[in-house]
């Protein structure tokens, strides 16, 4: 009877130990997986902090007088008192006389002038 009790105690102890070992193994695997998640979140946090710093610098620039003046000139077309606006023609735009000059002469001469 004493031996049967001893065997039963060993069997129960073995079963409980096996269950605890499996549970601990599962917990270790979960922690291992979460370690990768934490690493990913830390990288994302670093990226967001850098973006936040860049946005803060942009905000400071936008609140300055130079930014306001540049936007007023470029986007709104405003000028300061006493300034004169000069509008230059675009480089690719030609007058009617230049277009007529290109139209004169036979095509073979145009081709000849293009290649030789």
C-alpha cells in the first residue's frame, strides 16, 4: 500500500511537472514573439519622433516673417510698396516673325540644314 501511494504520488508529480513545463514553454514562446513586436514598435516610435522634429522645424519656419513674405510674393503675387514688377517672356515663346521665318523655303533645304 505504501508503494502504491508512492507510485501514485510520483505519477501526479510527473503530470503536474509536465503541465507546468508545457505552460512555461508556451509562455517563453509568447514572450519571444512579443520581443519582435516591441522591437518593431520601438523602430516606429523612433521614426515618428524624427518626423515630429521635422514637422516642428517646418512649423517654426512657417511662423517666420520670411515664409510669410515668400508666400505673399510667390503664391499671391503681392509686392512691397515702391517695388516694380518685371515680367519676363518665357524662353520657348517666339514672336510671329520668328514662326514665319521658319516657314519659308522648301522642305529639302530644311532637312539638309538639319543634318548637314
